[in-house]
C-alpha cells in the first residue's frame, strides 16, 4: 500500500521530469526499490510539495546547489530539464550557473554550463 | 582611478549588505586590498548587476549554494542578511535551506538553519 | 497528530543521543519546527529504524562520512556520542576516524580525532 | 628491497581486491610507481592491517565515505567489490549507501547505488 | 569592443593552453559567450597576469587545488597541459599530485595521477 | 623503537613548524598517538622529504589545496606559518590564496585570506 506522501511525490515527479524521471526511477528500482520510494516520499512528497516557494524557484536553487557541489552531473541535468519543464527560461538557468563561478569557482560553472548546453541540444533535437 | 565595474559593484554591495558589507570589506582591505577590489568588480560589478534574474533570486540561489557547500558560514550569514535586505521573507530563506537537506544532507541543512536563526535573532535585537 | 514514523524516529533519537539530542532538537525547534519533524521522520523514523545493519554499524559509517566531509563538526560530535551510547568502544571510533586519513586526507582525520578527544573528555568529566 | 609494510599491504590488497586490485595498481605503476608503493604501504600495510576493526567494517566505512564524498567513483566501485569479497552482503552495502542520503544528500546516495548496481551486475555475469 | 583585460587574458590563455584552450572556449562560446568573456577577463586577464608568482607556480597550485577538489577532471587535464607548456617538468606535476594524497586522500591523488598519465600519453603520441 | 621514516619526518616537522607543530602534535598525542606517528612517517617522513619539489613549493601547493577545500582552517593556518618559515614571502602566500577565488570561489579565498591575516598579525605581535 502506497502512502499519501508517496502518491503526492510520484505525481510531482511525473509533472516535473516526465518520461526522463520515470526512466531514472525505473533503473534505480531494479537495484534498490526502497531508495526509489524514499525519493518519491521525502524530496518530492514532503519538500517539493510544500508551499512557500514557487516550483520554478525550487528548481533554480537545486540547479545552483548541484552546480556548486560539482559531483552530481546526472542529477544536475535532470534538474535543468525540470527547471525548463516548470517554466524557467534557458536564460534564467544560465544566469544561475554563471553566478556559481562566484561561489564555487569557474570550473564548477564551466562544467555546469556544459551540462546545460547538452540539455538544450537534446531538447532542440527532440522538439 | 576606479573602474566603472568597481563603482557599480560597490554600489550594489552597499545596497544589499549595508554596514555589514562595509565592515567585512574593511577588515579584508587591511589584509589584501586587491581581493576587495576583485570582489566589488567581478561578483558585484559583473554578476549581481546583470539583468536576467531578480536580485531576490540571486540571493536565494547563493543561500542554497553556500548551505549545500557547508564550508563558508560567515558568507552564508551575510547572504541571509542580503536576501532579507532585498525583500525575501524569512519563510523563503528557510524553505531554501530546508530543501538543501535533499541535495546536501541533513547536517548541511541543520547548520544552515542555525545560521539563519542567528541572523533572525540579530535582526530582531537591532530593530 | 504525529505520524508513526515521527514517533518511531523520536524514540530512536532519544535512545541514541539522550539529553544531548533533545537539546539540539529544541534549539532547532525554535527556528524551524518542520526541519525537526523531518529529521525525526526520515533519518531516524525511516533509515535508522531499518533492519539490515546493526545500530553500531550505522553510527560508525556516519562518523566515517562526517569525518570525511569535514564540514559538519557539531553533527560529528553528536554521532561520536551516539556511537558510544549504542555500544561502540572509543577504540572503534578512533579506528574509523584514523582510516579517513586514507580517503579524505590527514587534516580531516586530525580534525575528526580532535572532535573525538573533546567528546571523550566531556564524557569523562560528566561520569 | 621491499619493506615489511609493503609486503603486508600487498598481501591484504590481493586478498581483498584480487585481480581487480592488481589491474588498477598495474595501470598506475606505469605512471607513478611511488604512488603504488605508498598505497600498499600506508592504506593497506599500515591501516587495513590494524586490529581494532573487522575488515568488513573497514570496507563499509570506506563505502560510506566514498559515497558521501561523491567524487571518486572508480574507488567506490573497487571498495564495493572489496566489501563483498571480505564477506559483506549486498544488503549491507545497500544499507550503507542508502544511509548516506541522510548525510550527503540524495544525489550522492543515488549515484552510489548506481555504482553498486553495476558492481552487482558485473559479479552476476562473471559468476 | 573588447576590454584591455579581455585582450590580456586572451593572450595569456593562448600562450598557456594553445589550441586546446581555444577549442574549450569555442565549445563554451556556443552555449554562453558571457562565461567565455568572464574567463578571459577575470582568471586570465586579472589573476594569471599578476606579478608576484611565476606562471609555473600558478599552474602547479591550480593542479594541486583541482586534484584535491576532485570534481573538475577536464579542467585538471587542461591545467596539467598548461603546467607542462609553461615549463614545469612531468616530475614536478607528479610530485604535486602525489602530495595531495596527504591533504585530500589517496583516491584524489590516484584519480589525479590517472589524469596526468592520460595527458602524458596524449603528448607523447602527438609529438 | 622509532623508524627512520619517523625520525626524518619528526625532523622536517620541527624544521618547518617549530614550536607550533610540536604543540599540535602534543595535543593529538593525548588522544591518538598512532595518528601522530603516521603524520610524522607518511606526510613528513615520506612526502615532504622527497626531492623533486622545493619545500617552498610544497608549502604553497598545500596552502592552495587547503584554501580550496575550505574545511581545514587550523591546518591552513599551520601551513601558512610553514610557508613563511621556509622562506615564502607574505606576498606569495596571498597570491596563492587570491588565485583560489578562480578555482574554489570567492568565499574560499576570502576565508583563506582572513586566516592569512590572523597568521600575519600573530607573527607581527610575537616578533
């Protein structure tokens, strides 16, 4: 039986990431179903579903954090997709990544921008 | 002779951080004036003065990144002040820090929230 | 109304950290009660309450991770207390921290060991 | 002439990582033989050969640290192999990685779990 | 119109990294021309062009930092090329990376050394 | 019986850090004598005693790495002392820290520079 938190998180995850989110969760499901469940319940069911910040802002702060940390490239790309899916512009995403040069250094910004470029290209090709 | 970038950065720095920003820069001026100049020119003169993101969003993504990195507490506190000074609510700042539990772990969020609590208290006392 | 997860997490938190855990949560409660709730629900209610690893092992891997990350000293000290409270020996804690010299460098191990020394002293004084 | 530490480390390295460890060391030998020697002498000859922690626990705390740090994927995979080789179960490895979601965030846990899935698949294919 | 800082940075970038630097900047130009401009202006136009440290030392401290941080492999390889281009020996580069085992752990040093091995091979093939 | 590596490392440690190094080691000796021994044997007995890099360069790359990592302030201050003790100028130390703004962000450089300022003041007072 799935909890209400799970259901809410699953809905938000589908809404933000679409098929891409489903694919990542499906790969992970084969290794550790409990991690999939927790991801739906806590980050999405509990946090992203909170009021208090627009979904667009939630995606931009995540892009900022993942660019700055610099060690989670697949998640950074997913969240760049997510940011665009919920209505952020490419310019806003690039501004966020650019600003990380100040706080985490130029290599972090450069690698984040390269990831953004790949996401933009992928979306251009599939549109 | 000060560059236009310097002047623009100095103005933004004063606008966002007020006396607190001046104090930090003055302490640093005594050690390395060139770093003060670069801080005014690049982060503030070049980046924060860009259009493309509201100043409120710029402060929130910085609070996100510094909370996630977890190794720059004085700057995190300055930027929490900055976020509030440019019009973010305490609730928005707390939402940003809370979300970092997802991306950087609970200790990062907890330490960020403690820093926010200290900033809030300081502002309550001095108001 | 508190969830079953919350209650379970609250119990484990009390069992492992005793008054020290209550004090940390109480300070945080004043800033952001939702973060306190999430800490009890997810890390403790969901993760620490899982079978599959002894509680002693759970505390040792946390001491390892926090020593290696090197940016969460208050949490590292809490978990050193926790490790000792659930039955790890001081020697085991020190072995874990020592091994982190290999994976995160000597400064991380040195700072972790200093934190351990402070915890040991505090426990000696209060016993 | 090889030191006693070197010999002891070389033995432990072979015992834990088998052919995989030999291959990594051989690739590195071609670039910097002194680093190979230091790896055998200090991490393995000095640290892993200490009493005070079971080898299984040593491997689990290393899996924890490398998952949390998130910037050493090849070494994480080697140590997941190592953990399994010295008698940890796949479930124990997954529990360790899962718990890192709490301390280093969900992306770190997700990437660690993906690495574990690759190691498990590789072992299934070669058995 | 390009600033003097830009021109100075562009010259230093060409001098240190040659065609490789031009290629990286060209790829990035297609995504975010402003980041290219900032890279030429601040890191190279402002910092690398300062007196006070030899260019060889500037490259070695960058190799040290990027090896230690462990999350910027493309930039690490560019700067290993850069170090060799401005007159550092392979031995000096390896000594720097080796020393990082002490401050950032053996995985960081091992991954840095592997990157160095790839750069050395590439230069041997193209000479 | 102390090894030749230990003796060599102990000598270098005394030579570089003087009384300050002895004090740190003595505090640590009370918690974990084996870590003191390893620090003397591996970082100092093995690495700092290698030829291939001048001691001045060894200290500067360590200052770079610790500034960039940003989570080892006590060790950063010790190595700034060390750099000055082996003949680096204050200007060289500041150039290294300044350059880290490029690779690890301005907060890392600012915190490193503050640490340098404290070291310089301490040396001015005691001279």
